[in-house]
C-alpha cells in the first residue's frame, strides 16, 4: 500500500515533534487572568503596517495574551529570521521545522515599520536558527543598525536566542550596541530537560554575564515562567543566579499552555504570590522587576526602559 503524505503548509503540523505527546487538559483560567480582545482602530493600523512590510511578530506567533493591549498602543515585538524555529521547547507556540533562508531585505523592512509606527522603543526577537553558522547574530546586528539609521531616537531592545555553540556570535550583537539585551532563562534548571531540552541553563546565564563584561552600559534582562512545577526555593535560586550574572531586570509571568500537546500547567500562581516574588526580587538588587500573571518579556517595554534608566541614575548618585 502506498501512503501519500500531504506536506503542504496548510496540512503540515505546526509542532510535528509534539504530535506523539499525550493530550493534557487545558485548565480553566482563573478570574485574575483576563486580557482584552483585539479590535481597536489603532490595533488594526498596527496590524496593517506589520502585514504591509511582510513582518512576523512574536505577538502573533507565540499567541501572546497582551496583543490587544499592546497593538492598540502601537507596541509590537518583531520576530526576525522567519517564523520557523529549529528548537522544540515544550512551552512555545512558535512553529518548529526547517526554516527558510534569511531575507536580506528584512532589516530594512523592520526599520521602515518602526519609523511608520513612530516607536520610541522597539523590541526585536527571533526564532532559534541553529542552522546558521552564527545563529543569526549578523542579522540581528544589521537590523539594529537599520533601525538606528531610520529612527535615530528609537531605543532598541533585543530578545535573543542563546547562540549555543556559535563562537563569536555574541560579540557581533553586542558590538551593534542595543540598549537592552534580553535572553530568557525561561524556567528553573531542574526543568530544562523537559521544558527547554535544546538549551543549557548555565550557558544562558553566562551569555548574559558576558554581555555585561563586553559592554557594561547595556542593560541586561531575563525572565522566567512559573506554573510549570517549579518550587519556590528554585525560583529564589534563579534570582540569585541572575544577580550573580549582574542582570538588571527580571520578568516573571504565568505559563499559559498553548495546546493540549504542550507542557501541562502545574498550577495557576496567585497575584499575591507574584507580589511576594516581586518583593523578594527587589530586595536582591534588581534595577527593575515585573512579576504578574500576564507579565511577558516585552510587555510595557517602553515604559520599563524609562524606569530602568531612572533606576540606574538613582543608583549612581
């Protein structure tokens, strides 16, 4: 018998590596997790500019719950280097597979969209590109430089992959001098094998520490999700590890399960618990802390950048 497999984009599974996973129940969200549905005129305008420039946003690809709020304020996080990731993290909604070649015109398209939106602060992230010799570091640098040329007053925050086994890649990105360098640790070390199997906890930590060593003026930022089965003392240890790496800004948010094939939610962390984690994080010396159920890496990034600058200035007095 001959079996014909339909591999058209419409039929191909978004997460082929997860299809063998047993279904896990999608828990009903508690009352404190509520996000506004998109639909405002400004939301539509932002969406039109994104589509006009053939851009990908992590807001859409990762099914961010804050898209309605952010796009209604002309805030968008652009995802460069395509929409297909070479990794298969258990929590992530970005499609997994073999990516297309890089688009050399993409940095200019991103810069044009930033200028059209009139952004004061922009966040640039990407899929993992383990298939490229430098992991896409030069493409990040080109995008930063293109934005600087098109919008000199726009501050730039990047949320990068870990550049694992890509010697020299980090230096290329740092040399382009983003204002904020973000790389998320995502979870506690014990859960890496099941949640973030393609990454290494201490490599990610060292990546951020190396940014500070290369250029102490760049703000560093990292985040974790809770509700995956981590213990409180493990979260406290991650905070200590981040401070040892001189990370300025920590974000902590609730993990929300994208599909039944993704990692299951262990529990919904209460707002009071988030407040407690924020208090502890501030006591450990972070310049900025964002810890709420709906906190995401780039949520309120423009406002947070201003607070970061103020906090550093106050610290240096």
